[in-house]
């Protein structure tokens, strides 16, 4: 009964208020490409009017007369497009496939825990109280798929359902092939060790694509983010520190290692975790999103430790359980063991689950909500020109009839949103003076938070400081001559 309640609680949190907040920039990118799929059948970046890009056009390639998206693999875009076909184009429909994938992560984690002889209810509870799991599963991005399918591959491999294993492997590859690589490598080695030649060859052929330059789109190929070995080591260290602070207290790594000789699945997960961190350090730009595949795996590690404590001393288990599932105290202790200098700083005990749940009913309005609400209330559409620092993909999705230009020169009315923190196009003092003197400044009902409310726990804001600057937009009646400024 308890595990059913925990599961229902998790499902509720995955789907509750899925329409809020609005899609931020990266989600807007997915929504636009998915929208083009519903129109053209392919992930077209240029629809004849807008070019979807965040990399100055380098994230798509011209193939047979069509500019196709090449920055990421395509499964997340097709999943979103299917949702659009069934439910219409909306914020909820964009996120729905990934919330459903989150339910799948819960189910497969439960099954894998049973296979590993870990108390499955404990595993379910650990994952169901993990705020990172919800933050990333409720995003219209590849994150939830990159949690689900590699985990499915591990489960099907060890249950000897090899056709399903290979399908899960294909799905994980097409969700994000870099994030899928780390967990599959030990399975590849294991299939060779067990003399499963056909399975080994099938996997090898698939992963040869990983080393083909075409897999990396129109970028500089395999070494897109190569900045030298020192940078790789710095990223690796950065990921280890992130894991220690938010995912898994590394002082307990020895406790997990104690299980490896008794559990081959746990051994694969441990080796795969280390390989995963090394791979993303080498091939990808640093970002917490690159660790999403490991979220359910670390939940399994914590569940294994708690289950071991339950078997040895039930009172100790009852003491540890709330600390692990409701607070960050284990991470605080681990930080101070690994980094003694942290002892000089005051620890901040967080109750992330409480913070997250309390933020869901009434999320604060960010820049996109402020700008979108204003455009709707003013009835601005069709020929109005809007120039924005950051939210352009999202605004294009919600307002497809607007025209966007960088530096309008026509004598027409247009709207210029500005951020207090700057981003891509920070104005000089002279340009700011021109804007203030020649345009009407309007304060919008939204807080000017940076990056909207992205899932990265180091940026995500559960509550808002009331002193945060408001969102502003300028009404420009006559084109400003920016050339006046040197």
C-alpha cells in the first residue's frame, strides 16, 4: 500500500501544473522543431520564415534542399511532435511525453531494484522525493528520455530480453547518444565476455556512429568542445563536486562498492557512472544537464545503502531515511569531509522537496510570463516587430505571427524587451541613453530572473526575492539611429 501511495504521489508531482511556467528558451527550441515536424515530416530548422537557431545557424545543415536540425538527435522532437498532433500545440502538450517518460523511470527503477534485491519500496521513495528528478522530467527536452532508456537497456540486458534491450539501446541513442554511451560500454564488454557475439556486433555497429563526424552535426565534429586535457580534468572535477553536493554524498561511495561483488547489476552501474562522467567531461560543454542519466542510478545507490542499514539495524535505518529523502544533510557532511575548507562556511540545510512542492501551486511570473502577458493584453500581433535578448524561441512558438529582427530600421512601432542582467546584446551607456530618451519604458508584471527558471539546481529559484528587478519593455515609435553611438 505504501509503495502505491508513493508512486501516485510521484505521478501527481510529474503532471501537476505542467503548463507552468511557460516554455523557456531551450524548450521553445524543441517546440519549434516539433511544430515543423508536424508540417514537413522532418525536423526542419527553417520553415521559410524563421530559422530556429541558438548557434548562429551552426545547429542545422542543408540536406536535399531542406535545412535539417543537426545539433541533437531527433527522438525528443518527434515525441513532442506526436504530442502536438494528438493534443494540439501547447505548453502542456510539449512537456507531456517527457512527464510520461518520468513515470517510466519510476517503474523501471522499481523493477531494477527488485532484480538487484534492493527493497523496491525504498528505491521508489528515494526517487519520488528527488527534486532533480521532477525538475528534469517536467522539461520539454531529452532529459527524461535519457534517464529512461539507458535504465531500460540495463534492465532488459540482465533479464535476457535482448530484442527489447536493443530497442532500448536504439531509443537511448536517439534521445542523446553522448549520454547513452557511458552506461552501455560496460554492457558491451559484458556481452563480449559472455560470448554473445551477435549482440556484441549489433551494439558495436550502432556505436561506431558515435565516432563518425556526421553524428556531431555541422559542428567541428568529434572534438567540438575540446579545450585540452586540463579543461577535461576541470570539468570532471566539477561534475564530481556537483554529484557530491546534489546527487549522492560521495563519502558513501565505499559503502556502495561493498555490494559490487554480490551484485553484477550494481557493478555495471558503478562502472557506467564513472565512464559517463568521463565521456561528458571530454565531449560536452560543462552543464548539470549532462548528469541527468545518473539521477535514477544514484537513487538506486542510496536505496541500496538504506536497505543495508534496514537489514542491520532498523533504528539506524529509521534515523537515516528522513535525512536522505527530505534534507541535504548527507551532502553537507560529505562536502565537508571531501573539502575541509567548507568547514569555515556556514552550512545551509535545505528541504528541497518542501521547497519544490510549495512552489508548484503559484509559481512566480518570470520574464517570459511578463512579456507574453503584455503582448496578449495589448493585442500585439502580425506586423509588430519585437526584439528580445533571450526568449525569442519561446515567443516565436507562442506568437507565430510576430516578426523578429535584431536592429529594425523601419519607421514602425516595435517593442524592445530588456533585461537587467544582460545576456547576448548588452547595450552601451550611449545606447541606453538613446533608448531611455526616444522610447517609452513600460514596467511589466514579472520578475526579471536570469535564464527564466531552468532545471539546473544551481540556478533554479523555488521562491523569488521581492527585490528582484521587474521585467521592462520599451515601445519604440520611431526607429532609433544606433549609429549615433560609437
